[in-house]
C-alpha cells in the first residue's frame, strides 16, 4: 500500500468580523508520507478569496473551492486543476454560488456534479440554500443547473434567525443529498435528478436549538452522524433510503458538561471501517472520539484529545485511517495525529503543517 498522499488546504486570506484574523495564503497543496510523517509544500496560490471549504476529486487533479467573503451577496466557487507530475495549480474558472457565506460543497459520487451549500446572512441577492453545477470536459464548472431555498427559524434568536444551510452531503448509495440546516434544526433530503434538479424527499427534525452543521456517513449506508454546532452534541440517526427520512437513534454530548456553554462544534469524520467517529470542538479545543455500535448505531464516549492548537474547524482522515489531521484555525497549525485502529484513540505525533488560519483540509492518495 502506498504511503504517499496529497493534502489540500484552504486558508483564510481576507478578514471577516466573525473570524479572528486572516493570516493564510488561500489554496495550498502538500505531499504527506504516512510512514515518515514528512510533509512538503508542492504548490499554493492566493488567487482565490477565503477558500473556507474544498472538495477534491479522488485522483487529486481537480479542486473546487468555495469563497466565503463577508458582505458579498453571493459567494463564488472556483475550479482549479492540479498537475501531480509538475506540482502546479491551474485556474480553470469560477461561478457564482447563488447565495452568501458559501460554506460547503461536495462532488457527487458519479463525478458529474458539484453541490454547494450557502449559509446565508441577511436578505437580498439570490439567497439560495443549495446550488448544483455540472463539469465540462476539462473539469471547469458549468453555470448553475438548479438551486433550492429554505425558510424558517429556530429558538436561538442570535444564530437561528433564518435558514442557514451549513453542509450538503450525498448518501453512500448515491443519488440523495442531505442538507444540514443549522438555522431551522433540520436535515432536508433531496433526490439528485439526472439534470441536476433537486426534488425534496423529506425533512427530518433535530432537537430545538441543536444547530446541525456537518454529517458523517457510516459505510453501511444505514446510519448518519450529525455534529450539532449550537448544543454541542453528536447525534446518530438511522437513514431510510426509500423515503429519505432520518430518525434519531442516539445523542451524546460532544464535550464535558462544564464546557458546553463556551463550545461550538464544527466537523465530524468517521473511520473507514465505521467503528469510530471524530468531532471537533471549538472552545474546548479538542477532538471527541466516540465508538459506534455496528448493529444499532448507538454511540459511546471513548475520550477527548487536545487538538494541538486552537479552534479546530475541520478534520480529515487519511484514506488508510492511520492518521487524522486537525485544521486549527486560530492556532495557525494543522496537527497530525496517529490513530489506533483498534481503540480509536489518537496520539499527537508532534508533527504539523504550519500555515496561517487553516480552514479546511482534504487528503487523497
């Protein structure tokens, strides 16, 4: 098995009032040797504004980066090519995101579309929660094929004054997208039609004030794990493929009780074998580790590990599952942890990628 990986990083390079500084360059690419833990910068560009989230094709040759810029009525999504042999980035094109505070994207499993979620602030502009794009033969983005909007509020008057679509994730079987809407405490499921349009299947409720942010999918396709930003919980849900409906199986605190009032959860990842989930805690500045019962989906706490910095915004596992990366936004550091595949525990290797304001990290073989 090859030990060589490519690591793609988006870092903040434009100030926004809800972030604590912008010290990054934009889009960077590194190599990582999983055996020696050596990292090497291969390429970077500051041509993309605030790439707070990235998706990368499985072969590492195409990157799709959201631009989240405060006061823009619409964000953008930029396409870049990466030449593995020469280690060079090439700008392909960009498209408007049809909404503000563009937060997340995902490439569909069949490789034909990009789904983009807009968190949205204020009113005005297209204000679409999710937009869908195709690709041309070179990997550039087509104009938007379709979009949908969400309406509603939640009990948290400060953070849930309107819909806030925070992520869009395609199911394991493919063909269904689940949108986590922090503002309305719902997961909204859509069928992805061949022409790119989204047909609503179901809305699944989470506890009031939960604030769903990111999802992780069990490899068996039966369970979905939700990182709730506002109430600092991890929720396990059973997914019905036919209806698109999700039902709660279990919910556990992501941090100790004394830390919940000052914590905001962010990302969630799942081990390749589905036995453990990992969630990032901003405030507690930790990674929570939970074991998953493979038959029931019930969660049990394994422990907490300091994130090796401050404000762990995003996590990524190597495809082997041997290491976990934590992008510590306010620590200017991506910490590298070794993962025990039997116990699920993490050990800080002491190795890291030093980079200003890392927001997103993606790893491919």
